[in-house]
């Protein structure tokens, strides 16, 4: 079991590289569903193997390396598909994703500005959905609102 301090350290390193990971995974799959599945697998693997991470190295490079391994595993499973990218292209995509300058996502300040314009109740709802990853049903139950009916 990982300690709370390890969890906090992992979050601080993982959160800034999420966009690069998703970008790489989507570039290699061109499928949002596959990207989401792979992202979950990569995130789980990174957390499980976080004890092996060498903090003197780049977390971004380590995470992208793990993502590349997950993609290769998936590629082997679908080796007969014509939509599979070559290993050379996947290596090139990993290099491009790893070469991005800085770990900061340029969109975060813009998102913060937009969020600050929302009423507090709406910010709370957004936080439940995107920070705490609650489903719409869980959010509705939490705020005691009925789920809207669809026509």
C-alpha cells in the first residue's frame, strides 16, 4: 500500500502530464474510446510502479515510456488490423510528445478564468464531475436533483 505522501507526490507529477499522455495515446489509436481505455491502463500502471520511478529523471519521459509499452501491447493484440501504426511512427510520436517544452498545459489558466466566472454552485458541480470523477447519477444523488428527462 502506498503512503499518503507517495500519493500526493504521484498526483503532483501525474496531473501535468495527462494532456501529453492522452495526446500520444490518441495519436497512436485515433479512437477516443481506445484512448480512454489505454489512459486508464497507463494511469494504473504508473501508480502501481511508482515505487520504481527514479526521481532524478523526467516523470513525463517515464510516463510516456509506459504509455508506449501499453500501446505496443495493444498493438500486438490487434496485429492483424490494417489500422495499426508502425513501431517507427509510434516511436516518433513518443518523441514529439516528449519534446514538448515544459510540463505545464497552456490551457489551464484559461480554464481557471472561465471557471471563476461561474456561480459557486456550478463550480461545485464541475468539481464533482471533473476533479472527483463522479458520474452524473452520483452528482444528482449528491445534490438531490432529479435526473433531467430526455425527449
